C-alpha cells in the first residue's frame, strides 16, 4: 500500500545585507525558494514560519528553477543558484550533480507525488542537457504520470526524448523500460499508415536484440497480438513507482 502523498508549498524568501544565510556570498541579493511539506507546512500556515533546513533549500532551488514553479515578482540569478547547488552537493556528499538531482526527484516523488518530481527532472534536463540518466528517469516518471492522467502529449514527449538518450550508459532494466515505453507510446497514439511505418522502424532500432526481460517481452507480444484491444498506461506499466 502506498504512503499518502503530502501537499507541499514553495516559499520564496528575500536575502541580502540585512537577511543572510550561511551558504550565500556577502554580495548575494535576491530570493531563495524553500520547498516545505508536512509539519513544516502546517507550522507555516499557523504562524508564517518554518525551519531553513538545507534539504528544503535544495529541493526548493531544483523545483523553483523549473518552468512549473510560481515566480511572479521573484528575482534570482541562475548563476547564484548553481553556486549554492554545488555547495549543497558537497554537503550532502553526492557524487555529482546528476546523482543529486535524481536522488532529490525520487525523494520528492515518494513524499509529494510524481508531478513535482517531473518538475525537478525538467530542471535537471535544463542544467545537464546531456544527462541520459535524468532523461531516463524523466521518461519512467512520465509513464507514472500517464497512469494518473492519460494524455497523448506524454507519449509524444517520450518519443522525442528517446533518440537523445545514450542507452549504453543506463542500467539494463532502465534501458529496456525506456525502449518499451517508447514502443507503448507509438501503440497508444492514433493508428495510421505513417505510424505503422514508424512502429516497424522503432522495433528494428529499439526492440529487436535490445529487450531481454521476460515481462517486457510478454507485454510487447501482447500488444502486437492484440492491436485492436484498448490498453491503458496502467495495463502496460512494468516498473515500480
């Protein structure tokens, strides 16, 4: 049974000469985003205060930089955020920025749900556009989002991303899931002649000789043998949240 997801809020606070924080330079002048939930969010609602923990700042920056975050009236410099993120990476002992971003996204997904997780990963793709691991995690999370809210735009986004992923550097299960969800995306989009041609090409490039995991092979066979059947993303999902 899944844990109940907790609501969250992004709070922007101004910092500068009169309001300092230990990770900021003396010259910093702008706003910092804090991602809070649970008891901290309840406390904020009651008395307009919360703890300035580094975890909240880390999650706040990665969520706050995403295009989904509310930023009206907020001023910040991305370079300042990158400096802070590097200090946080060292403090949290992450191997590199990629590992830290994927870890934060997973943490937020388990506590607050897949939507803010996707926002974190979008920030990650902006900061590290060549990261295949972030793109792969994003596709897996997109499929979870499709299970909640089936939308053709999800399938189109998955298909656009897959050619940009270096599948040789992702672990085998993730690689096969990514390729499989691309195949499912083609299948769930409207059927027409061009799609049939695209599907054949996709199978040749991403399925044949790539898929080895039995459950994925059986799902693909089920799709190919039941082309007229109505499938949902939940029917086709093969990974755990």
